[in-house]
């Protein structure tokens, strides 16, 4: 409501309108916002958005950039965002169940497809039950407050996703932040947290900026030693990590030791939108009663449910897509390393090409696009100072030729800008 009101007022005081001249609170706000926007531009951290005029996929059309752009920066790890069966399932759900529910779940917003999808998610992850949210951001925002009280403690990796950080901020538990993947630090914090009733260790399964994977075996061992629960965010793992794509817990053989999994339907699982929590039934039951983003936000639209449901069917039928992505990842990582680049992480389709210098990352990404390859440079404050990089993301639907074209372009651009000898 506040945003709507301010928007109307801002539009009303556009240059030339009588209200613009007054020294009103709105004029003051406008000046403050403009100065803040200028600061963002000045700091070089302005995020601009390229406009895609085709479907999501390995080949894109960009407005102003022509067709046939090779895309290496989506989280479309399995290429299901434009899979014909996924699209068909979505259209069928739209036709049968309508555009949307105009309701939250507990009032008038639960359809059979929502219950089916929750059952399927729980089965996929081999957990007791699951609950859907409008996004994984919401799932992360809703879990900690519902689960933890001031008597409890949460221990969070310092590089966890912003939505975990925000979710933890909303809860009243005692908060510990341990150094990134540092098991000594986690153990020290667990020792200190023994005085609290319940301890929950929270970590991303795979970290999206570095493509590194949390040491879940060690985390689970520590959790066992200090009687703690383990929560993982599997947004960059669900559908493709592990022999059957179940995620980091399957990859590292600790499916029975991780208690709670949050993940997204907006990346590998069809890429539409939505998120979920899966875990013990009483926890899911409690979230339905207490989790605010679930209670006070609209149900997932049927078309979105249809996409995710079909994506899960495809993955439960066969692990061929996930294996194809793993082979492509291996091809890219080994060819880039042979060309002389340093690629962060290991065996993950997030392949950060480490460059160090922010300007170098920006000009190289721009020059890659000039050669028809869409990749994005990341620099401070998104990543630490001096650790600028171009993040490449591999998809099962990239062909070997696509991968080779990307490596060739990197080699050429890297030589041109001095990143390679
Ligand atoms: N957690 C992680 C690790 C993510 O990378 C993201 C998305 O970028 C989210 C949560 C949020 O997911 P969603 O897009 O479903 O809100």
C-alpha cells in the first residue's frame, strides 16, 4: 500500500506538475532517491537488465543484440525451462485449473495439483512431507521464525544466500555465523550453543557465487556430536547433484542425516517459480499453521505447478538429463583449465572464471557478448574485493559445439585483455 501511494505521488509530482514545485515530503523523498540512485551508479554497482525476446534456453534473442546469442548465465541447469513436455503440462494445468486461485492456501486456494506436487516433492527427496511457497525466498523467510524461539540457536555459514540471512533475521533465536565451510569454527560455535534448547545448522548445499559444495558429511558429523539439526538450501543442487539428481545430500551420502531441505522450482525444475520446504511431517504441519509467507500470500498458479510437476516426473523417470549436464560441465571445466583459466569450485555447473580485477571481468564479459556469448561479470560487493569473475553456468541442453565455442571465445578475449599470456 505504501509503495502504491508513493508511486502515485511520485508520478503526480513529475516535472511541470504543480506539486513538483512545493517543498513537500514527496519532493524531498524524490531528491533523496535520486541521490541514492546516483551513488549506486557512482559506485559502479548498478545492475542493468538485458531484455530477452525469445524463450529461455541455450540460444537466445536479445533486444538490440540480435538472435542466436549463446546463453551461459541462466540457472536452467537441465534445460527444462523450455522443454516441450513441461510447457504442455503447464498449458494443460492452466486450461483445467485456471489462471490462479485468488486466495491463500488455507482459505480457498488448495487444488488437487498443489497436494500432488507436494507429495511428489517429498517422494523425490525421500522426506515425509513438503509445503509449497511462492518462492524459495519465501520458504527461507518463513521457516526460521516458525521453528525457532529465543530458547534455540541457529548457526549459519557466513556466505549463505541473502534469503537465509533475512529469514534468520526475522527469528528470535540466538544467532551464530560461522566462517565459510570452516568446520573448526562451526565446532567452536556449536560448543558455545550447547546452552540453548535446540541447535540448527543452516547452509547452502551449493554456493552460487563460487560453485563450491558444503562439506555436508562433516557438518552432519558435527551435528550428531553436538545434537544439532541440519538445514540445507538446495536451490543450486536439486535436480542435478548426486547420482539421481536428488541434491547435495545424495551426492555426499547424507540424505538420512539432513533434517530439512528448502529448494526452488525456479531453477533446474522447470524454471517457472515457486519454492518449498521438505522434511518431517510435524514440521510441515507447523509451517502450514505458522509460516507467514505461506499463510499470507497467494497460492502458486496452476500453470507453474504444472511445469514443476512435469519436471519432477522427467527426473524421476531417468537420470539421463542430469548426467548429460555433468558431462558438459566436465568438458567446459577441463577445456578452460587447459586453456590457462582458473575455474572455482569442483564438478558444479556453476563455473566461475576467476579474473581478480573488476574492470577486466566487465570488459571481458562485454567482449564475449560481442562474440555472441552471453555471460555475466561479478565484482564487489557481490563477491569479495579482488575476486572478480565471470560466472558461466552450464546446461544439459548446451551442445558440445556450444561449449567449445564458449571456450574458444574466452581464450580469444582472455588473450586480448591480458588475462591469458
Ligand atoms: N536460495 C538460493 C541459494 C538462491 O540462489 C536463490 C535464488 O537466487 C534463492 C534461495 C531464492 O529462490 P527463488 O528464486 O525461488 O526465490
